C-alpha cells in the first residue's frame, strides 16, 4: 500500500477525529483487520461479527505498532501519539477506504466471477498478463466483502493492471463488490450449482453473477464462457463489447486439437480474432481451456502479442490445493484439489483422473459437497456416476453426504467404491492405496478439511 495521510483517511471514510491527536500529515502505510498481524505504521480496522468484536483489540494493535485505528464508538481513553477515526460502521468504512484508494490508480481492473474456476482463471489471467505487465492479483481466498477491499488496498505504484476475484454465496454480494471495483473487464467462468441452497436455482445464480454488469465501464469488455447455456443467452444483450470463449462453433476465442499427456500438461490450438497459436498449459483437464482462452482474450485486449500470451500460459501456477500435482517417490502421484468442491468441479476432477495414463491405478478420495440444498443427495449420487464413467479404479468416500457418492458410483458399475464416515475410519483403506503406479485425487468442500487426507497420504509414502 502507498502511504495515506490522516487527512486523506478522514476524507475517504467521512470520519471524525477523536482524542488529542492533530497531525493531519501523519500517515498509514498498511491496513490490517487482524490485531495479530500488525505492521509498524499501519491502520487497524476492527471488524465486528456475530462472535467477535475487533474493538476489544484496539489497544493491543496500537501498542503493537499501529499508527491509528478506525472505531465505531468513542473510547474511554486514547493512547498518546495514536489517531482514532470515528465512523458509523468499520466494515462500511473499509469498503469506502478501498474505493477511495482504488481510484488513485488509473490502471485496468479485471474482475472475475463464476460458479467454478474463478481462482484458476484469476491465476491464469495474472500469469498471462505477467508476461508484459506488473500485475496485482487477489491472493488466496480474499474474494469476499472483506478480502476484495483488502486486495485493493495492497495496490502499489508499480502495478500496471489489477486482477480481482469476486466470490458470492447470496444475492447482492456481486453488486456490492462490483460497485467497489468498477471493472474495465468482467469475466464470468460459468453458471453452476455452487451455493444453490442459498440462491434457490441456477437462474437465480445467473442473475446474481450478472450483478457485475451495471458496474462494468461503458467502454469495458465482458469475457464469457460461450459453452455455458445461460451465459450464451447474453449474446447481443450487453451494451459493452462482449467476447465468448470455449470449444463450440462461432465463438470469438476457441480451443481445438486438445491433447493431454495425462501427467502434467494439456496442449491445444488457440484461435482468436487476431491470430492462432499453440498453447502448452502446465495443468491437467479439458476444463483448463476456459481460463486459458479468457486470459488470452484479456491479454489481446491489452495489446499483448501471441508470443507473450504463450509465455504467460507456460508460467501458470495454480493456487495451493487447486489441482496441485504432487509427485512422490515410488511413482506415486497425488492430485491435491482439496480446496473446494461442487458438482461441476467434481465432474471436471473426475475427467482429470480419468485422463491419467492407462497403466496407472486411479483412486478418487472424495467428500461432502456443501450448500446444495434439497437436491444434495441427487447431486452426490451423480458425482459417483461421474467417477464410475471416468475410468476410476477405486473410490473412497468420506463424510456424511459422501455416502451417496459411493452409492452412486456402485450403481453406475464401480464395484470398488466404499464409504467411511470419518478420516480415521478411512485410514486403513487410504494407506493401502499409497503404492507404486497410483494417481490419487483428493477433493471435497472446504469445510471437510481434506488437506488432512493429503497430509496422511504423504506420511504413508513408502521410504
């Protein structure tokens, strides 16, 4: 973050200065909402939730080196040499501060949302743009009403483009984030069933994702998945320039001649309105064409040449636990896709596992998918069917809802499909699969903490 003076902070959040501190040229050089992570000279913003109130930690943060803080209420006493800015709501003030700060940067902002593949698309877009520009991007899972403002507040003068991931699980959240970011480009990866329990239907999910468009600059660019039946209905419906990507006919950006080595790479021929080039994607799965094509569209829109785009694609690295390929001694491969799961991403993961070399044993370790509402059992059974059809040799399902994945797999003809209620119950079955020539996929919703299964598998790799 570039330094902001107290005068600027007061203007940004429409705040009132409390206490005796009067130096309006004093500056904050960072923003923190976590009193355990205080950098000297930072502004501490105490957030409030159902189970916590950051106001209790104001003194701790200031004594740890924060230059000042926001507060939604007056204090009984004020530490000398520290500034206190009173606001109506600290969370709203965080949004207002981020909006003020973002407008200090006359650079392109790329917003990415969708049901599946947001993080991968963000990482691929940042990798491609990184071949020419200094890129700032969302780190980790900072894609919500707290994470997006904090992402913007980490912009620096050196950055030439900003790639922002936007998540949601309720209507109105993309509206809130879109109003903050006001993107020059908006990418929607697809419309799936993630969070359908909260939104009720795919149609409502589609409407929620489309909340981004009123905030897309009038001369901006929308990049959409043209193979998605709902997103394809937007053809000719938006006032902004719109590009469609995918493998179907009549699309602006298309991938053809797909070939996977089943180990680490997917290659394809990319056709754009300006050029054609061969792309060697350092990742697995046919679904990787979508982030690649979207990144290529953004790159060309910002004036990148084909060789720069190709170089950026080859530099792609996925975020942790997003289909990370872990190669272990003894010819054992673990596909760590433990960060999250929904029906669409499970289907893509099943295809990746199925693409593993024919001689390899293919094992799926899968768990519950959350927030799927009344249709949850049927969604889980369908996932079991995906794995049976993909050529999976063995399926180990862990968790209450995962029982239906195992049942769906057996119903679809996969005899080696077993269910265990907990990780402890599954340990014997898991340890027996850690052997030479195996590829093991690990995937479930975030709340299942399946990184513990990855750790267990790694601990059981033979010496």
